[in-house]
């Protein structure tokens, strides 16, 4: 059974840093691209960052480029999202996602709140 479990969210002040983790099970993690999405209240879910199976290639939303870094540790079946210089507008529920045989799998999400 495919499972993705996010952790690391919390309440931080603007300018702070936070690292999210997404730990996977139930599939061969090292074979699949992993994507972080987020959804703010009243807004559609949007792509934040993605990383290929081997970790060689990444891409980011323009709004987070230069502030967020996605990485993975295939030995631990975990993807990380390092977030720095957080802004109020980064407040959202963050989800990790993978697609296996054209089916999307999602974690339960972790809340990130940036507020003074």
C-alpha cells in the first residue's frame, strides 16, 4: 500500500526557516519523481517543487525559487523541502505527491503558518 507521510510543519515568523519531510512506503521510492504541492485557504493546490527519481533534476515554482530547496535521500525513502526566508504568503497545507502508473498518491499534508 502506497503511503506518503509529511511532517515538519508549524507556526513560524516571517523570515524564519522550516524543513518539511515526506517519508514514503509501499513502493520502490528510488524509481519515482516526488512533488511538493501546497494549498492555501480559498486557493487551488499549486506545485511548489519537484525532484526526479535520482535527485539529479529539480524544478520550482517561481514564487519559491531561491528560497526553497528540494532534496531526497533514497536510502531513507524521504524527500525534504527546506524553506528559508518564509513569507506570510507561504502559509498553506503542504502535500507530497507521487504518480505511479498514472495514479496520483497524496499524503495527508502538514500545515505551515507564517505569521508575526
